[in-house]
């Protein structure tokens, strides 16, 4: 396999969901410019760009609610909305989130170390990469990785994102941060996890083992489902996606892998 393979949270998640889609998108690079966009992606990117700009304002006199709101208007991405009214609804929702953030920020600190930066970590056979929203010294003086979220649902930090962000931050800073946090803007709530050396060693080794599996693959399994046409860029060139038998069998396989599912019969 080519050593120019870039592995990120997005690409590795794609591999875990459907190896064939991963191959088409990141190895074969079929339709590289074709992207699936929607209003939620556009909204999330707009908010990320806004907070990145706001975090780069170092003088308090410029860190005003009006400037924060105008940064959203300046960074607004108009893709994916069904109508002007829907776009306006999302825009007002974004302003509301930013207002709540401004009134009671959960990411106060003394020093911003990384702001909205794409980081590349070269390994022997691939490159790990990812964009870090914010790494800073928090109010306790501890280095913290922060990832802004615009979704309404709140979930814990997953076992893929956390070690990737830790490794990328270390490649930039020279040391591992001690805290990793998700900041859910819709609720203005931050979920944090403190990490120690033993935890970091285990979780990073797990991800690196997964990366080794990916680059050693010679065949890539297709895992079709009923949503492939709407979520896969290469639906038209993937014959298994049109095979109803494989779609049903994949449903069964996914069910069997759901270890948390308790059967009642």
C-alpha cells in the first residue's frame, strides 16, 4: 500500500463502518472532489471557524458579543439548507449558542497553545492527521484539549478521537495534555476526561494497532445498508450496495456485533 495514506478520525471511522468505502475514498481516490454536504456540516463548520477567530482575539476590548456574532455572519457557510427560512433558523440558533457561550464560557484559561490547526504526525507507513479546535492552559494551569460540538445530543469522548488528539497534540507541544474535553455548545456544557500515562499508553497503542491493520489490508469488505446512496460518494460504482441480500446480511452482522443489546427471546 502507498505510504502516502493519511489517517484521521474521519477516515478511520469510515474504515470501521465500511472498508470498501474507505478504499474507494482514501486509497483509490475515486471522485476526490465529490463531497457529501448537508446543513449540519455547514452549520458545524461555520461555528468552528467563528470560535477559532474569536479565540485568536487576545485583547479583551475586542472580545465583545457583537464581534462574536459578526464573526458567525462573516464565516457563515450557506451549503445544504433547504430554504432561506431554514438557513435563517439555523443562523439564529447559532447566535443563541454563541450568546450563551459568551455569558458563561466553559473554556476559560491563561494561554492558548493551539487554535484550529491541522496537525500531521508522520509514521513509517502512514500519516496521522487531524484538526485540533483548541489546546490551552485552563484555569487550573493544566493543558487541555478541547473539541467544540454543535450537535444537540451529548455523548462521552470516544476511544478513537481521544488517543488521536493526544498524539497529535504531543507532536506539536512535545508532551501529552492531561485533560481532553468535548464542549457541547447547544447546552453550553463541557465533558472532560483526565488522562494519565498508563491510560495514554493503552489507548494510543490500540489506535496504532488499528492503523497497522488498515495499511496491511489487501481486501476491503463492503458493508452495505439502506442509507448507502445518501451517505456514500461512490454508490454508483459499488455493485454490492445494490445487492439486497448483502444489505440484509449486513444488518444481521451489525446486530450480532452490538454486544450491549440484550435479547428478550
